């Protein structure tokens, strides 16, 4: 990451990461597809109604894991082996402890949270069952994400992909086994998800134990380094909050979707599982911007930081644009994999057209946020996202959607919020760069960028 051409390296970093996210979502979509085909659309709606709350919690800790990525990336750029080792062991312990805490909270609060979201009474028992089973797997779910961040900090996005692929195949097989053979409902697909995450996180842990590099795990080295934890949280918590902002706004939108009935809920669940795959492409280049900026910033190479942003932005726009065209053009075909109900396909297509066609605006948000996190400025994009994403969507639901109570009026909130947020964020990035980053490099190099 520190030497040679950047274009090919960014692409080779981002594409496996994008495929990892898409596969992860594909295996999650298998939950919805199996339930929709073999149980019914009420059960399908129950699984879909949990997407927003699960996304909220997972995004918080995925964001914190980005702090791990940045901290270890900087230590790598500085060739600080001791720092890398302490950050690796601190991160793994934080993941496990946080997962246990979330499991306890989830088991106690699953029902009240779903009632607060306005899940219909006919769906509520199944939704609660799914969420409680899912929460038992939070320790291994978070462990996989933190372990993946460790590998990404070294430029390795292929190892997490391979482990995910193996666990995903197990997930699909268990879905069919539990639901089709053993006649289980939402609890069967939730259990399959938990077991598959045990496999993926376990495989990565074994690889870390056997690694010959600086990220090798040793049991005797486990402990929490307070200073490193502070740095991880300083960068990761705002990034997690930014991820939560998207999820909070999605919870608000999901509550509005719930008011449109079970058919629209099922359609929204199916569409979400497709459009989130496009988002993983968008986000993978954003994480590339974070990692490449973090390592080169640690090594004092500002020109490569800037070039990383430009190339990541260009590549993200091209790849996302191509995938979006395919998704929207064949929306009815993809939605048919989840449920054959014409109304489900109709409403799902409306949602996909509004959201996926506007994903290029989301590219701007992810790339510029990623670059700022690489510099260590994680709070600014979090604040901008909170104001732009949450502010616009809440206002939209309370005004536009209340006046025009349709799925189309509701989904238009997404492109509107992305446009406002991206414009503010781009301005914030250049202001931050000129005020805080460039002067430091000019001072260190006697007036010239390093």
C-alpha cells in the first residue's frame, strides 16, 4: 500500500471485500428466501422486520472495528510491531466482551423493541423469536467482523472472504435442513445464521493463531491495552455512530413501512436483501479509502492519500453504476427468488428503483467518510451523517409520507437524504484537509508535501 501504483491495489483490496459483503448478505437473504418459499409471507415479514434493529447493532460494532483497521494500519505504516500485536489482542477481547453484553441486552429487550417499532400483532411472536435466537450469536458475529478488520489492515481481504464462503454454504444447508426437513420456522433460519458465524469466526481465529506475520495471536498475549483501546474507540465509535445513523433512519423508515401492511413489509424485506448488496460494493471502496489513507498517512505520504481517494472514488462509481443497472433492470426476476406473490414483486420493485438508482450519491458519502477516518477524523462524517441522513429522513416521514401515504413517497426519502449529506460531507472534507492535514505536512517538510 505504501509503494508503487495504487489503482490495481485498491481494486484488488475492494473487490474481495465487496464480494464478502455480498456473499454475507446472500446467505442472509437465504433466510428470507427459504422462509418465504416454505413457510409463508408472514414469517418472511417477521424476518424482514428485524433487519433494521440487527443492522443498528451490527453497524455500531462494525464501525468500531474500523477503528481497529485504522490503528493497525497506522502501526503497519510505522513498522511498529509491538503496537500491531497489542492492537490485535485488544480488538479480539473487545469483540467478545461486547458480544456477550449485546446478547444479554437482546434477550431482555427483543419484545419491547419490536413493539416500539410498531410490528403488527400477527407478526410480533415470530419476529421476537427470530431476534432472540439471532442475539445468541452476537459474540461470534462481532468476533468475525473484528478479525476481518485485522486482516484488512494488512491489505488482506481474501482470507475473510474464503472463510465466509465456507460458513455461508453451511448456512444455506442448515436453512434447508431446519426448515424443510425439521419443519422449523424463523427460529431455524436464525439458528443456522448463528452456527455459520461460529464457523467463520472460528476459522479466522485459527488462521490468526497459525499466522507467521505480525498479526499472529498468542493466548498469553491477550489483554486490553487502555491507550490502544482509546484510539480504537476515538476513531471507531464515531464511525459506528455513523453506521447507526443509517440504521436508526432505517428503523424509522421500517416503522413507516410496517404501517403499510404485511405485503409491503415482505416486499421491503426482499428488496432490502438485494439493495444491500449494492451497498456492500459502495462500502468496500470506502473501506479501501480508509485503509490506504491510514497506512500512507502513518508513513507520511500525503500525495498517496489524496490519490487513493481519487482512484477509490472513480472505481466505486464505475462498479456501483454497472451493478445498479443490472439490479434495477432485472428487479422483478431477483425479487421472484424470495416470493412469487405479484404484489410483493410490485412493491419491491418500486423500492429498488428509488434506492438503487441513487446509490451513486451514497458512493460520495462512503469514499469521503472513509478518507477522513483514515486521517483519524471520524467525528466529522458522523455528525454530518446524523444531520443529513437522520434529519432528512425523519422530516420526510413526518411530512411528505404523512401527506402521501404510499411506498413511493416513503422511498424517495433515501435519494433526498443522500444528496443533502453528500454535498455537506464533500465540503467538510476539503475544509478539514486544508485546515488540519496539509499544514502539518508543510511544517514537517519545510513547506512541501511529503
